[in-house]
């Protein structure tokens, strides 16, 4: 289903600033999480301070405002250290 969202605490207003996204959930909380994921990946959301307040709309009717937190997942990468003669140290 198609929905729209805005970030009201960042000065956005409906319908002028609304962005469309698709969600397959029924629960409004999950729909808000989908909107946050869409915002993060497609609309510079990684550059915002989280949590953010997201207001969800369907057919121009507000489904509510939701405080959405972003969880960080650490990722670790290892690189072999080489000796002076360019051989890997074991």
C-alpha cells in the first residue's frame, strides 16, 4: 500500500513536503518504521540526528505521529598485517 510521511519537527508540512513510500504492514508502528527506513536510505536520513518524529498519512488522513529511533549495527573488518618483506604475519 502507498503511504506518505513528513517530519513535522523539521518544519515539514502536509501535503507540500510529503514523500510517498510503500509498506506492506498493517500496524501503524511498523508502517512508521518502514517510512524511517525509506527516509534513511533514500532521503539523506543518515545525516539526521535520531530519533526523529515521523507523521504517516494514507489518503491524506494522518495515521499518527511516531518517535522513531535508529539502531546502529556494528560491523568489523580485518586486514592482514604484512611484514617488511610483504609476507603475511601468522
